[in-house]
C-alpha cells in the first residue's frame, strides 16, 4: 500500500472516531441537561405529564407567600416577565436566601390541577451576593 493511501485511511478512521465520540457526547448531554421551565415556556409548550419530575424557575411574586399546616407547608407563586404564573407548594425547610422577590428553582412534579408540588427549593441570587456576616454596616445604622 502506498503511503498516500495509508494516510487517507488513517485520516478517515480518525474522522469516524471523532464523529462517533461527538455523537455519543451529544446524546449523553441531551439526557442530562439540567434546565428549568419558566411560566412562559410552560404556557407555550403545555404542562409536562403528571408525576414527571421537572424543575420550574422564576421569581417569587411578592405578597404571595403563605404558610399552612402549622407553618410546615408553604405556597407561593412563581412569575417571570410574562403574564403566566406557576403556583408552587413546598413542605419542608426553605433555604436561607429564599424570600419574596428573589429567584427560585423548584424541583418536583405537577398535580392534575396544575399546581406544582416541590420536593426541593433552590434560592437564586445575583452576582453581588455577600453573606450577612460579611456585609458592611450601613451608615447611621
């Protein structure tokens, strides 16, 4: 076999291996994508099937946080920059950064009535976050 033909076969084999690795990586990452639904996306695409575990995210609408069952169950509304909303119920201890007006990502599933029952809450903060212990004292306070 000539050297030129051998180089072409080697190049072709290497190209096939790279293409195969890229396809495998694409399918593996597609199944493990860690994205969340916003109220606007849910309004466009519809609710996921009942019982399927998904993540929803947005901001906690101010004035909607309520507690029931002796303070163990909380309910609030998640909003985004659209007129759509998601009602979320959570039974457990909320993260320290969780409050009205802040960003939140909730993991759970939808009930038949469209209410989202969360198993886990993640509070989001902006890039300027500082723990309370490290924040400088306000002037005059």
